[in-house]
């Protein structure tokens, strides 16, 4: 009886290939499937927002699109793990203290935010303008640092973690401009269903902002009435993409003049923060 050919050795080529793709593209790539249960549990946590700090199972089901029985099982597990706390009297759930700890870990692990905060605050106070640094979280932008003008002349740091639309704002559009083409198109495809027949005109404005950044280094948008924002993308030494923005109050007849005044400020701030980040990275001991 003829001997069988030996079985081919087990190959790790797929995992090596995905690791190589991750290095080459800067985007996380893995061939193994994710955990659906974990993804659903994270949807529950994402449902909590400012103004929605206590949610019932019914409200969580409505916000996540998950079936009520599934939500009930997930909230039970999240309470057991202390990610959620059950309020017996109000019959709802709120985030547990562990979320605060995780936020502190994030900020400790991203020292570039501390380096950016001082020049942002100095410019906001000196010019009486709003200055923000943000990054994308799925389909929204999230403020990582924000110094905002007060009507009383007192400047305060706005709540970190505040969210705003990617597709409608100067900060979001500048972030899109800084992404690689494939990742940008994937994100835009996810945003398009939100706007139905209005998407075509909105997509043109997004593309125009990208062209403006390529030509001038910044883009302009007025998402909130009376507030004009100029924004630019910048990439940190951690290779994370950010959007830096300056916002100022402007009547329609003043907008062009004020953009011409504030856009150079934005570009100088981009250069200063970039220089600070580079100096900080060079001062770090080698790994």
C-alpha cells in the first residue's frame, strides 16, 4: 500500500498577511471574525449620551435596534461586570464608574492632547474664539480638547467627548480630507443613507471642502447659525488623524473678512502643535 503524502504544514500565512496589510495601510485588518455578542454589548454602551444618562431596557432596544430579550440579557451581563449600574427606583441603567477609569487611561495614553491644549487655550483666550481638537468615532466626530468662548468673557474647557456630525461640519470634512481614499469612501457610503435625496448635494460640498484643503490648507463651514468654523486635518506622532478647528461668530456679510483673518491663525496653530508633537516624540526614550 503506497504511503500517503504527508499533510502540508499548517501555515500562518493568512494572519501574517493581515498583519502586513495593517502595517502597510495603517488600518486594522484581521481575517478572523469578531464576536457578535461583544459588538451588541458595545452598542448598549454607545446608546448613552449627554441628556440620556439613564435608560430603560425599552429605550435601549429602541436606540440600538436590538430585540428586548437580547437587551435584557446584555444589560444583566454589563451590570454584573460593573459597566452599568441599575437604578432600582428609576428602573433604568446608567454607566458604571469603570467608564471614567477607561477615559482616564485613554487620555494618559495620548500625551499629544496635553501638548496641544496649551497653545489652543492661549489662542482662544487671546482672540476670543472657540478652538477644538477632534477625531472620528464611527459616524461622528468627538471633541478631545475644546476651549470655548463665554459670553461673560470667561473661557471654559467644554466637556470632552461632545459629539458633532462628520459630514456637516468643517471639522468633520477636514477629517475626511485627511483620510486615505479607500477609508474615506467607505465612511461616506455609511453616511449617505442618513440624507436620502439630499446626499448628492451634500457630497459635493464635502468634495469641495477636500479640494479647498488641498489648495489652501483649510475648509470653511457654518453648521450652527451665526457660527463660522475653519478647520484643518493634522496627523499626530501616534499616527492618529485629528481635526483642528477655530470657530467664531460672524454675520453673513462679515464671513469672508473674518475667514481671511482667522484662517492664517488656524494654519499657524496647526504648525505650532505639529512642532510640539515632533519635539515631544524626539524627546521620548527609544522603545
